[in-house]
C-alpha cells in the first residue's frame, strides 16, 4: 500500500505529459475528486476531441504527422473542411470520446469504478500487476 502511495505522489508531482500540457477543463473536477482519494490515481484523460492530422503515409499517426485541427469543443463542418484542405498527404479525421485511465491501489478499488460504469469500455489498471479490465456498458 505504501508503494502505491509513493508511485501516486511521483506521478502527480510530474508535469502533465500531454501535448496540451494541462488538464482538459471539463475533466478537471472529476480528476481532482479521484486523486483526492488515497486508493485512486488518474494516469491520463481526455475529455473528448476532434482531430484532423496530415500523415506521411507510414501509418504511425501521432509521431509522424502534422496536426491540422485539434479541438475539445464542438466544431463546424467548415472547420474540418479548412483543415482537410491544408493536408499534403493522407489526412486522418478522428472523433475521440471521453477517456479516463485510473490507477487503483487494489483490485477491489478498481471494481468500485467498473461496476457503476455506464461507459462502453472502462479501463482500469491495478498496480503492480497492470491488469486491464474492459467492461461493457
């Protein structure tokens, strides 16, 4: 249990590793609520976004691409079309819904999160074994 507390403290002390370098505003309150509990630690999250990327054709979309549009807010067709017109290679349009990864102290703690979940998939990691649980909504 002390090992989990140490790892949680280390994780929460690090700067946000996302490209944005900050929590998504709509997810921040939930993340603070979970991180205030000793049995949970949020690992990553995204409150949902629309992206258009221009890839170099290698298929690795996040590493070798140009981000033409990234928004966590609703966007209009014109925004997407403008981004697509800037593409010089293969353009990829994505809608990614809310996602939240939570590290849990014990398996029972992970079950607390999974049971009431109404999400299509709920992914919970149990340290130190890193068990991934996918629960249908």
